[in-house]
C-alpha cells in the first residue's frame, strides 16, 4: 500500500502542475541557475564568438567578448553552460520569424558580471 502511495502522489502532483504555463515550482528551480541580461553582462572567450551572430556580439574586453540579448539557462551543473538567444530566420515562403537558439559553452569560457541597483 505504501508503494502505491509513493508512486501515485508525486505523479498526481506532477500532472496537476505540468499543465500550468506559469508553473511556480519549475520557475523557482530554474531561477536559481538562470542569468539574463537584465541582471548581468554575459561575456564569452573570443574563440567562441563564431557560435553567435555578429548582431549579438558586443565590445571586446581583454580575451572576452560581450554577448548581447542572451540568457544563461543552465550553468554550474556539469562543465558546460547553456546559453540561449533569439534570432530571426525566414521560412520557405520568405516570411521572417523568430527562433530561439541554444549554445553550449564550457564554464571556463564564460564570465558573468552581475549588476544591481544601489540606493544611497
């Protein structure tokens, strides 16, 4: 009976919350590992800039290059970070639409400069 309880309760909770577009549990878990450009500046080593379009590459500082309009989806788990950016492409009819592109970068090639508001 206990085994049945252990299997059914988590499954029912998952089914209930999985359909929600604003799932609070998933959002809170991902917020702990996510960085976006609102809170920080994202820099990558210059050798990895070819994986991003030229419109997303900002100024160079030392051996790092700023990536504009990107968001770090996952960092610190394993040895790679997952970075996402939005790009425009065309379909077969020539109509332009946006896509999200995800790039994996080694953690050593990533530099995050966090910014926060300071009130005196």
